[in-house]
C-alpha cells in the first residue's frame, strides 16, 4: 500500500511539470468538429496513449470509431481490489472568433495563476488530473491502490457520436465498480463540488426556403415570402410571454422539482451578479416562476445558437434572401428524451411553416439528461475525498450543460457516474479565452489521490 | 420642320448600324464600382462625347465629379422651341459571377433577336435610343424639332453619389421644359410603358447585444437573454397578423390608392405565375387587402436582407451568441420620408428592446419615393408617342425598386421626370447575361422620334 503522504508530496514536487505536460498536449489542435483537423485529433489520441504507456499501463489501445479515435488504458493491479473507470475526452471546441483570443488558443500561456488556451480545462486538464494522480501513486508511492481503467474519447464536443458503439463493442473491458467523469466545473473557487444533474440536449439546423435565388428587394419585396422574416416569426413563436416553450408536448416528461431540491439549490452561495458579469450580461431572463439556478439547472430551454441569411457584409445590399438558417438547440431535463423532442420540434415547424415557405428541420444530435442516484454510498466517499483535498465541505450541484456520454456510460456500465469536475463556472470552456485555474488543477490531482485512496477501502 | 417619314425611314435604314454602334460602346468595361476600371469609365465618357460631337451638338463637355465623369451635350436649335433634358448613365454593373455568362460580357453578341452583354440595356442601349433619334432627325430629316440637352452620368450604379452636386453646379445649363429618363423596363414585350411611380428606401443595420462574449448555452441558457432569440422576437413584432407593419406612425404619410389607380393596375396583363417562377417562389405573400402588383408598387415594406449571429459553420456549436445582427430595409411610398422613417424605426426598436438587451439601429442610407404628376400634359403626349411607335396602347406602370436620382432630377429641375424605359422585366440588368431586345431598341428609337415630334408642338 502506497504511503499517501509520499504520493501527495510527489504531487507538490511535480506541480510545475504537470502544467508543462498539459501545455504540450494542448498545443495539438484536436478540434473534432473540423474536417481539416481530423489528423490533429488522431495526433492528440496518440500523444495521450504514449503518455499512458510511459506510466506502465497493463493494456492500452487506440479505439477506432467511424470518425475520431478514443484512447483506452488500464492498470490492473489486483483483481481483489475495486476497479475505477475514468472517462474524459481529448477533443476540443472550435476557436472562432479567433480575434477575440488574448493569446493564441493552441499556445497555452500562464497568466495570473491560470493557464489560457483551448482544451486547458475542457477537457485535457481534467484528464491529466487523473493521469497525474496515477503517476503520483506509481512514482511517488510505488503502487496504485485500486485497479484503474481509462477511456478518453475524441468526439465529446460533437455529441459523443460513437461512444455508445465503443462501449457496446468493449463492454467487457469497461466493466468497473465505480465510474468517474471529470469534465464539469465546481460551484465556485474553493468549493469542492459533485455534479449530480446534467441537462440533455437536442440540436437542430433549421432552414427556411422561399426562393431559388436571392431576389431584388424592390422588384419582389412585399409580393413574396421573405424567408428571413419568416424564420424570425417561427423563432419568436417558440416562446410564450412567460418565457415558456410553446411546442406541443414539450414539457410532458419534465420532472417537477421537489421542495427538498428547491431548498438545496436555494441554500447555495450563488452570486448572481458575478455570474451575470462573467459573460457581460446585465439582467437575468427566462422562464417565469423559477430562480436563476433552477432555470439553468432544472428547466429545459430552447436557444438560437446561430443565424445566417442573405447579405452579411458591410453596408447595404437590397436582396430578399433565398433562404434563412438557424442553429437551434434545446437543453433537456429528466425525463425528456431527445429523439422524442426532435419529433415535436419537427412537427411544430412543419405545422407553423407559412404558405410559400418550406422548412427543413435537420436533427444534428441529441443527448439524454442525467440525474445521479445520490443515495449510492460512493457519493459520501467522494464528498469525503474532496473535502480532504480542499479543506472545505463538498456540495451537490447540477450543471446546465449536457454531457451526453454520462448517460451512455451510466446506462452501459450500470454504475452511477461520479462527476468530479475542477473547472470554474466562468472558464470560457466553449468561448474564446478558455482557462484552467492552476490551483484547482493541483488540488484536483490531490482530490483524485484521496478518492483512489478512499475507494481502495471499499472492498 | 423635318419630314417625320424621312426621319423614320432613316431609323429603318440604319437599324443594323445602330446595333453596331452600341456593340462598340459596350466593349468599354465602364464598371463604376471597380477601382481598377476607373480609366475605362472615363474612356466610356470620352467615347460618348465624341459620338455626340460628331452629331454637331452646340455644346459638349466632360463634367468632372470627385470620382467618375458625366457627359453633357446640347443642341440648342431655337430658343422659341421647347427644351427636353435627357438623362442616362454610361457606367455599368460588375460582371461577377463571370462563369455564368454564356458569352463574354464585354463582347456583345447577337442571338435570337437579343444583344447579350453588360450595359446593353442598362443603360448604354437606352442612351443610344436618344442619340440615334437625334441622328435620325439631323441626318434623315435635316433638323431637330426641339432643343435637346443630355446628361449621361458615370455613377448611377454606385448610387449617383455626385449627381446632386453636378446638378447644383450646372443648374442653369440643365434647365428644361421636359425631362426624360430612359433607364427602366416595360411591363412586358410589346407593351409600351411609362413608369410613373418608384418606391423609396431606408436601409438599416440592426444589432442586438446581450453578452460581451459568446457564452455556453448549457451554463447560461435559460438564465440570460439570448440576443438571437430577442432579435427574432423584435423582427417578428414588426408585422401584424395581416402583414401590416406595426411601427407607430409608419403609415401616416402613405397615400391611399384611388379607385382609378387600383383599376388601372388591375387592368394590366400581369402574369403572376411567371413572375413567381422568375425567382422560384411558390406563393405570393404580404400585406392583406392588396393585389400583388399593388403591394410591390404602391405599399411600403419592411424586409430583412440579411441575418448574422453566433455560429454559422457546419454542424453544432452550443453557444449563446453575444450579439445578433440584421440588415433591414423598408421600401417607401409617397409621401413617406426616409429620415422620418429612420426615426420611427429607431424609436420602435428602443421601445421594444427587452430588459438585458441593448439595440443599436444604424441608418445606412435612404432614398425618397417618387410619384409622377400624371395630370401633367406631357404624360398624354408621351403615351401618344409610344403608342404610335409600338402600335399598342401605352400603360402607366410603377416600379417597386428605388431610383434615387429620379427624385434628385425632379427636385433640381422642378419638372416631372418622364420615365420611358425600353428594358424587359427579365433582362438580367444586374445579373449575368444582361440582354437588350433589339426590336425594342428599334421601336424605342422610333418612340423617341415621335416624342420629340409631339413635344415640338407644345409651344
């Protein structure tokens, strides 16, 4: 059994090198949504696999999918010991708009205790938290206290399209006693947090067509449908005056919050002003009858993520656009089903498409919402581990974002997913100037050390 | 006094040579919007001036502006006779996309009774209609029956930026009893037409801002304003359920159509199906209570010309956009005033901007609508002249587009602008494969001959 103090002092000793390792990995622009970055995603997978092999894993593999590869490794130290499966991802979000970055997205830069760059916190840094904890046990303490399996996929930012296939194909390999996912954020700086709820998602491309070519707005304006105006009307009609979504059947499966859940959320030290300021918002908005945290964590949404139509250059151009498009996504909550929502969205648009316009609804991807079984003993174990690392009580939180794979993993392994995340709420994970708090990175590694230690005593 | 039969038979005799002269002029690529074609625009002006000097004009000049020169010429035959001012332009539209042209844009080619090439109908052919009519009087009949002044500008396709300055500077020179503009289209083949109404325009950039950066739609969706959804609601709110514009005061100055005007429009042989098919539209749309031609010619509109927000690439990206923009323009009708409309639009957006969003309304440019004083005797005179040339009744039509210089000329000369155009509705004036109907060219010259003849009897 490793001496925990030695493991922890190894973590302290290697603190700077762990950052340097992260910088090296983040230099690989593994943007999974970009066709031209396909080779970089593979390079990122290979880079990670080499790192894991250097740590003497007992098995490792590049797991191929139809698109981007995942990385798999395991350290099977003793069949009598509990086995932990760790999930992470090595692909990253796109970087546009590039001009808004203060330093190049793929040349991570350390400033003010933060590491700035694409992938630093989402999710390469969080993957390395575990890799570093494993290293600390192996090199600092001499041995791992539990068996560890790790799967790091390359398609999380495009909806984990092939994760389910992967987990089906490798289901024997992926069996474990506990499952941990590090891809979320803490409630705030210094507050260790376990995320017990995630929203799901359903994402669409909507295209409204009225003409086969851009037409002269003088010669045709007022006589034919303008698809941009029509799209705006369709979008506007998706919410009522209370901010509720008008799509028939949309709320049918939404679970009502219990009084207990509402109290737990209300008890959190939520700094609404700081939260708004983090994205430069001046007022809260949304569905009436719910607090802001309730809306973001426990209520479904429908947001436009992009609009595109007609002339977008400088100055005037007097065209009636041939078509208008929107990126539209719904965040879903238990027990909404993305495929069912997709059907409702499609039906809504077809029903409300005005004469002279055709509407195309392209369902791009979906992910199920997730609510953890917090009565499972692993939640108390994890709380203890994090509290030891941070010296602060651990809180249960939820996350408004979607991590579709969590549901996939929970379903495929039959185990609850322990979401231990070390990001910060304002870390710009999907925006320019993504950053990782380096103190959290360090305490995250220690949390992982404590967690593996705690888990080793469950068998 | 010239013998009209001799003048007309001169037109018949020189028919082919008149086409050849047009081909020569059209070979000069006088694209006014292209910096690199600046010298060509000047060459085009000089070419025209030489042609006019060869016709023995009493005065001629290249009129300089800050950019492209105009050409001026006059034939003052007798101060006791009426004076006609003719407006045209010698600059042309750009030619892209070049691959779509069936023959080179600046090597005009005759096929199926049409002359294909940039500038053939817009507007060099229409300028030469008058030049040829003048020649026919001078060489076929021996003398002009009226005084003629001609101004042919080089900046029409870039908004006649310096026409007002020119007309101010040369206001004494440009005084006339009648003003004719040949730069519009006929209602259809074989239907001589006088355009008596043009819509004005007011063009805006609208930007709705809610965040200072794109934010994660999971972490913030449902909690803050989404500017793309807000923009859609604002746009949707601009029309009521009958397609009428909801901006307070918008219709205050709109003239109600008289029963006579409605009957005149209804009597036109409008082929709605062919009109829709020309842009691939499947249904008419717009304000209730008006026919399609009434809507396009006589009712104001509010159309979105472009939309831009958030993520516009392929696939999904889960952002709340920081801002959303629209290009928005109103076509205006008598007696709406673009500056007044700009104020109403601005006030509307500021009034309806939701909490948490700021709205910026940028008024890019405007142009006044025009309605000809059709009770002025020149309209009956012109009708008679065209009917004599075409052997068909002449109709009054309007144009949904805007020709800002018409109002400039009308205001500066204090005379009604007679819009005698010989284009066709589908002549591709601003698109690849522009063409001029050569029968119309020929009958246009005869129409000008008859018009000058008729005008000579007004004093």
